[in-house]
C-alpha cells in the first residue's frame, strides 16, 4: 500500500511527538528523583517526629503555663488589695493560711456528732497540739497579745479557761476573715473560673445525687490546679466549682506569711511552690450537675497514695484474667499474647478489651468527681463561741496532750 505524502508527514510528526514526550517524562523523572542521602535524611526526620510525639509532655506543661499565667493576671489587684488591709485583717489571713484552715473546717463543717438520749452533741477536742499553739502565737505576735495572753506557765487547774480562751481567739480571727469578703474592694470572680477542691469522703457527700445541693458552712480552700486538688483528695472526692460570678475570693500565697509587706512577699514566691489557692467565703451552696468516678495521677498522691498499693503481680493477674499472657498449650516455649487488645474470657459475653485502658483502670486510684455550679450564697452571721459549744461534748485528745511533753513551748 502506497502512503500519500500527507500521511507520511502525519506519521513522522506523531513519532516525533511521542519521542519528545518520552524524553520529557524521563528528564522529569530524573529531576524528581532524590539522592539516597536526601531520602535517608527525610526518613530520619520522620522517625524523630514520631519519637517526639510519643515522648512529649507538652500537654502537661500547658496546664502549668496556663496556671502561672492566671496567677500573674490577678497578682496586680491582690498586691494592691493586701496593701490596704489592716493589721487585724492581715493577722486573720496569716492564721487561716497556717493552722486556721484545718481548724475551721472541723469546727464549722466536719465536726463529729454523737447521739445521746435523742440529742446530738458536737465533739470538741482539747487541748490543741503544741505546734498549733506555737503557730497561732507566731501569727498574732506582736499585735494580738490582747487576744491571747503570753503566759510563762500552764496551770492544769485553769484548763476550762484555757479551752475557752483558745477557742475564742480562733473564732475571733475567723470572724475577722469573714469581714474581708464584705469589703467593696475585695476582688471578685468573673464566672469563667474553674476551681478544684480535693477532700475526704464523708457520709453526707456519699449520699449526694445529681440535682442535689450541698452547703459549705466553712471557708473553702480551692485551687485552679487540678494536680493540687488530687493531692488533697485522700482517696475521696474532688469538687469542681463553676459559674461563680461576682463571688469575692482571696488569693493565698502558699508559704507562711511572716511579713506584713504582702506585695513584696507575693511577688517573691516561686510558681512551682505555689498552690494557686483561691479561698472562698463560707455558706456557699452548690448544685450538683454531674457525678463520675475517674482515675487520678498517682504521681500527685501526697496524701492519697499513702494507703494505696498495687503490685506487678496483681496487675499481671488482672491482665491474665482478661485474656493477656495466655499460655499456648501446643508451644513448649510458653509464648504470650502481649498485643494491645485481647478477647475477654470473663463472663458469658466475651468482649474486646484494651490493654492500656485496663492498666489505667487498675493502676491509678479512683476518686469521685462532683461537677458543681453556684446555687446560692446564704447570709452569714458572726460565729459565736456560745453557739458552737452549746450542748457540745469536750473530748481529751491524748495525742495532742502528749505533744506538750515533747518540747517546751517557745511562746508560753
């Protein structure tokens, strides 16, 4: 078959275009291909990126950065506020930060009631521990000598007078603290704060249900740092407070405040030694919005981990029960199943369980979280010694009494 000149021309053009296309494709492929050294470098970079993602603790640091930032935001108003407090008010703040916090919680909220002939009686322990007396005198010296005389001896015949004087001076300081919250210049919350309070579990708290309200009759030490709340949870509970707009609060530096120059004192504190404490007024009532039990970080267990142990043997037994570390009968080497998931053989309905989730459930302590919103701030009346001690039962604290024989009081 004889091709025309036009057909021959078209064929040659087509062949040339195909050749140019192959050449361009080959050159482009050469340009795109990377040397082995570059490929090796890229692979190494990806490997390091994956490694950093596995070992990073940025999420943990993030909370500390936010916490310190919030304290820095409120420090200017509190340095100004503290500079305006009177010596008596400063004395009350120092007392609360010392031994006063625990004392007032037991006095106003956590006291033990016993029933006798149908009447409830409040138990009041005496005497106070020696270190508590020393702290009190350090807090009120030298301006509070009118509240508590500085005796050089202790007469057992005047025990009743000692009890009355010891309680009255502490109640006076609490009433002074109470009045600070009524000051017009006392800083108030915006309503956006989220505060945590770790505390033990008492019978009243155990009975709480969603929708219930709970009244804190005492001053409330809270923190913006959940880790701190976990330290004080004592295997019990953590309250999460929200929506507290316009409620006055006092920022409490962590260290003992032995100086009256609070502005200088607060700014000299170190961020990682601070409890980030917001102390709230008494008689705040909260509504329980949600209740759940979750694990806490064992590394934070200053109190909560003291009675908590879980050995490797117990953890291994738990995992084995759920299908991990299962021995293969046909394999004399006793190879084990160490994958991240396993089929649970516990119960009639086998389920797939995750190893890490199972370890988290059994490795860490669990506490009950109560999510609360502010319901009401009830009126407060001054704390009265006569009312507190009415029908009260005074109980000798032998351990506290023994502390007096260990060292002669510095301020007595």
